[in-house]
C-alpha cells in the first residue's frame, strides 16, 4: 500500500507540469503579430542667404569676403534619405525613391514627400548632398526621373556628359567681382570618386537632429520638417572662405577648390521647425 501511494505522489506533480507546458504552448501559438502602420513625412528645403530669403535675379547679397552678388541659379541633389526614430531604429528610404533635385526656380521641387514611412516618433534625418557612386555608374535604364541624363536634365544642366557624372550643386550668379567680361560666376560641383580613373569625392552626408522636437508619423498625420538651406555657407564654411574675385569659376577641373565648396555645403542645412 505504501508503494502505491508513493507512485501516485510522484505522478501527480508530473501531470501538473505537463498540463502547464501544454497551456503555455497553446497560448504562444494563438498569439497574433502586431500590425505595422505607415504614413507620410514631408521635408521642405527652404533656400535662404543668411537671415534673408533667397530671391533669384534681383536681390543683392554680401558674402563672407564682403563681395556683393546676385544669384541667378541654385540647384542641388538630395539622396539616400534615412530617418532615425526616438528609440534609435533607422528607416532607410528605398533607393529608387530616394533621389531629388531641389531647384530654387521651381517651388514644387523644394517639398520632398516620403511615402510608406513606418509610424512613430522621429528625432533626426540624414541625407546625402549629391549622387552616390553606384547610381552614377548604374545602367541608364536605372536612372529615371530626375536622374535621367536626357530630357529635363539637359535644360537644368546637372549632368556632365563629358565626364559621365552628375553635378551635385550648381550656384550661378553675377557680381562686380565676377568675370571681368560679363560679371558672372559659376560654381558647378560634382565628382563621386571616379569610375575608372580616381577623382575626389564631393558627395557629403548631412545629419540634422531635431533636439527635443519630434516628427510624429501616423496613418492620418503627416509631419513637415522645415529645413533652412543657407547659400551663404557655400562661400563661408569649414572648407574655406571662397572669394568670387579670386575664383569666379569652380568646376570639375579644380578638385581642391571643389572639395572646399563640398565641405562648405555640407553645413548649409539647419532645422527651422516641424509642423
């Protein structure tokens, strides 16, 4: 009799544990994944000169070397956009949807709308000024829209056919210190490191943090990040102070000077507000 009670005492806890395991297993199997929602986010690139709004062809400004200048064209490429959430996770905009040409003479281009952005609170945006080497050297059929070397690209003049590369930033204007013949100055900055022959790499990655502010994306709310883009920084930045009188034209044939401007334009962008 004693042996029977001992066996029963041993079997009861074992059966209880087996029941508990089955219950836990059933609970896990019945769980459903949390759905991921998406929304939109917009970035405005608002071109300014110091504390003044940029106006083409008429308003005169003063650069860091105290030279008067008027801007007649201001274009630049933005690409490879990434958004950082408050929890540190990063959303990378798909490559084929991550190339934009910002033009001062076309207001619509200054608003970049990103679709299918995961919902959440975002604390920073990162992007490249310029076009990365992989896309510079990609087959033509993979370079559509603003990257198409033909079509509107010919009108905007943002592609060097002789060098098979994109011009990342184009700043043109007039100044009493410009070319003695016509007072013009031209800064066309490109070069991505080279395909066969090595060149300088004038792509620059910019990261703008939002501080205590957050850009909150939901299915129904689209935040707009308002960035100021200061033309003054092209002349005055960590690269060098660029004098129009000394350099009324800087293009691909002046790699060191083009690098100075690239280092400068990496500092053009600051957050104004988010709404």
